[in-house]
């Protein structure tokens, strides 16, 4: 299997807030998404999320705090935890 080039995969789409599956591992997916602007408060009933920031800055708002995620950092969001990603 060839290595997956993340930059190449990102160049294949330009829309925002529309995750693309680029690989699978066991019963999990590796997804890439471009974010721009604000999203909505939400949670996920049956799955956790992992946000790994490649470029820019992501502010993850929770009901009781805000977490800043910078390039090269990631944050796991537990399922059912209400959150909203905000791009800065």
C-alpha cells in the first residue's frame, strides 16, 4: 500500500464542513475536512471525534470552557459531549 499524502488529498476538494474518508483502520475512519467560520453546537451519540490541526487555529467551545488547538496538536472529544468548533 502506498503512503497517503495529506496535502494531495486536501487538494482534491474545496468545500468546508464536509469530511472525506481517506483511510480506514479496524472499525474506524480517518477523515479530512476543511473548516471555515463557525459551526453549530452538537454532539455525537455513538462516536468520539479527534481533531488534529494541520494549519490555522481551532477553538473548541464546550459548555464550561474553551480549548485552543494549534497546528501539530490534537484533541479527542468524547461522544455525547456537546461542543462547537470555531476557526480563528
